[in-house]
């Protein structure tokens, strides 16, 4: 079976700003080592940058610590740093993924190898199935002689049937894993495209400002809150802050998720349904130091007449 024997590392790797920031840290050597091991592991897995033991078993921090032969706390420090810089991320299944893997690697070659492996497995399954059919008794009359031979024939037939059922189940499981992997890759590709579209949209809102450094976070937001909400949250950021603030965007989205989002862009249902100050005829039209000339003040969560203005 063909395997990935190499991954691509550029000669300008250490010119990257994130790498330079890591290089200034006390644990830089360990973080670089873990980063290289993750890149190699992603190449071995050959699943579009994902890193897992099997399709259903993600790598835990403890497992990576054992594989990389490094202390658990050191591995966690490296993973936290790499996640902070958007170099890796965790999927819904808790699988690790190298961010922008497709951008830096020869994906076409890797896809050909993965597709070749999948076809070889399929041909092997078909070959095994044909072999099982050839091994089945051609003539049941040959097995009908004496009592013992009949019993042995029945046992042999049952064993063959059980073996066939097991192999058939294994084939179905393999096909199911292939389908899961294809769905995951399609979904991840869709998230990548949508995140890039958001970056382009931000440049429309704020010409000259590039936010591609936040691609990993944007993908998580899109997956959690949806593309349309993220787009509207950007509009609110421009209106209220006039610059991109990741934590502020997350706050807007969480607020909409918890309190509900009204049709009016940027307004939660709680804000929209909040009580409005009542209208009072203000006797004192001057600038009141208590109510500012509004005639009402807020007391105990209720609007009351300003005692100084004597609204009425």
C-alpha cells in the first residue's frame, strides 16, 4: 500500500510572523518540535490535514505525549500556543487539524495516493468475496454420505456462512468510514471557502484591511453560528467599533444565540423588547442635572417622573 513518504516545508518557514513570535518564547525548541511532529503526523494520516488514530478515535493530549515522547504539560503548552496562533484547530469530533494544510502541501499528489489506497481496498474486498463464493460447496450431494459426514458438512457450511457475514460486515464498515471521511472533507472545504468569503467581505467594508490571520476562528464561528450571522456581526463591528475585534464579534454572536436575534440587524430580541422610557410633559425645559431635561429617571428598574423637573 502506497503511503505518504514526505511533506513540503518551505525555506521561508522561519520568516513567518507567528514562527518569529514562537521563537521569542522560552519553550520555543519544544514548540517547534511538536509543530514538526504534528505536520509529519498529518502527512501520515493523509486526511486533508486532520490528525487522528482512526476515523472514530481522535488523538488525546496523553496519546500525543506518549507518541512524541515528551511530558504531558509540555505537549499541552505547545498545543495551546499553536491553537492560539491559529496554526491548529479541533474539529467537532475533537480531531486535530493543521490550519491551511491544503494551501501549503501538494494536495493533488496526496489525494491520488489516498484514492489509490481506497481503490486497492475495494478491489481486495471484491477479490475476497469472489474467493468465498468459489470455496462454497459446488454440489451438496457430494456432502451427503453418512451421518458424520453430513454433520461435518453442516458445521463447515455454518462456519463458512459466519465467516462470510463477518467479512461482509467489515466491508460495510470500511465503506462507512470512507463515506464519513468524504463528508468531513467536503464540509471542511465549504468552511474554508466561506471563511475566505468573509475575509473578502471585510475588505469591502474596510478597504485595505486583511483579516486572513483569523481564518481558523472564522471557520469555528461559521460552523457554530452560520455564515449569515457572521456577516451581519461584521456589519455591527464596523458600525460600533470601526475595526475588526475578534472577541467583540464573538460577543455579538453569543448574544444572538442566547437571547435570540431580531430581524433588525444587530439587535437582540431582549434589547428590542426592553421597556422604553414613557413620554412626560417636561415643565422645566432647562438642562436638569438629574434627568438631563428628559423629565424621567430610572429607579428600581422602572421609569418615574423626575422629582426636580416635576414632569406631569
